[in-house]
């Protein structure tokens, strides 16, 4: 049982890191798009599709 704890913590940590990286990248890109005259919502639609 003790062997499982570090593994779970590691997985959660990796997932959180990926999530933070993805959000920060999306914020950065949407800011760039806004400067260039694009709307963040349109970019979000493109990202989903």
C-alpha cells in the first residue's frame, strides 16, 4: 500500500503541471491573438475543433 502513494502523488503532480502549462500557453496565445486583432473566443473554437 505504501508503494502506491508516491506513484499517485507523482501522477497528480504531472497532471497538474500539464494543466498549468496548457492554461498558461492558452492565455499567452490568446493575448497574442488579441494584439493581432483576433478574438480569443474564435481561437478557442478552433482549439476545440
